[in-house]
């Protein structure tokens, strides 16, 4: 199931959609009131501004309240649902939306008309004309609101996917403590490294540095560069510098690097080479 949370509309995507709907409902309310006022004045209908505001505001406010519930409806829709079932669920959602919209709106009007206008509201909820008039409008309103939430969530989902797929920034520099000095080496310059007890011997194309650190610490430091892999308990290599991989028996291999160095690769870490091989950047594993 998708996320089920009574405060789903607090999710940024839903919150932005609700803000947009709030603006559109407010705009529609003002336009509707002004249109009714103009019609009343032009046709001599004798409708008071209070009545017009009550008619428009009651409907618009209920729609706004129901819009806040639609994210909860979406959260109950299973992932990968078939289109036919999705259509049936959407149809059920529309029926519920329309029933609530009409019944609550007309209840508000029946309650407030005597108080504000001194007379009863003339239409009754069981009148067939009410539903013939309201249902088409509710169908369009529900479809637009539902589409707005779905589209907003899709955009948010794509943004999250893009962010998760974006490569991590490479660790541009590695700080190596060697004796009483500190060496700063570009991460991508490290061709391979060998463990030597509590030290690691780091090799670049121009020098070798004996650093006071463990292989695990170096591996963690280079992780963001996404270019080095552990190939042995005591050895780590830069993938782009692998020139050849030769079987050495019992699942172990010998790895020849671009500078001619040969390092061991154990069966335990061979999967690191296999994953890189699938990307098409290393020699075929035996």
C-alpha cells in the first residue's frame, strides 16, 4: 500500500496542491459571486448580496474541505493497481465526493437561510433537479482535483528519483598522515593500496605513501569517489586501472593494473569485480 497517514496533506507535494486549490477556489468564489450579483441586477431578480454570498460560499467551502480529504483517498490505492480497478475506485471516490458535497452544502443552506435571510431554503436535497444540476459539476470538480494531486505526486516522485540517481560528489582529496607530515592526494590518482598492519601503502602513478590508517578507513574515505573497490582483505584498486584479470584457482584471481603491478583478488571480494564488469568497463572475468 501507499503511505497511509491522516496528515498526508502535510507532505510537500500535497501541501502545494492544496495551496493551489485554495487559490483557485477563492478565485472561483469571487467570480461566482460577482457573476450572480451582475445577473441579479441586470434581470431584476431581487436577490440580496447575503443570499448570493451564502449560496456560493457554502458550496466552495465544502469543496475546499473535501479537497483536503482526497490525499487520504489516494493513499488507500494499492501500487500497481489495474486500470479497471483504478477506474472503479475513482468512480467510488466521485460518488462519495458528490454525496458529501451536496448533502453538506444543502444542510448549511437550510440551517443558515432562516437565520440570515428570515426564510427557508427553497430547494430540497431529495429533489431530482438538484442532482441533475449538481452531479455533472461535481464530476468535473472531482476529476480536476484528483488529477492535480496525482500529477503533483508524480512530479515529486520523479524529483526524488532524479536526486537519488544523481551521482554522489567524488571525494576530491584524500588526507594521508605519513610520519610527521600530511600528504593530500587526489582520490582519483590512487591506483591501488595495500594493507600493512596498522598502515596502508597508497600507490599513485608517481609515488608510494605509507599512511597511518587502516584499509577499512581508506575504503570508507574513497567510497564517495565511486571508483575504488576492495579486491582482497589487504588490497584495494582503482577500477579504471584494471588491465587484466587472470584466474588463480579456487575462485581467486590475479589483477594486472595499468602500471604493470599485479595484485591478488580473493574469492570473497570477487563480486566487486563482477558488478563492475556488468557495466562494461573491465575485462571479462574468467
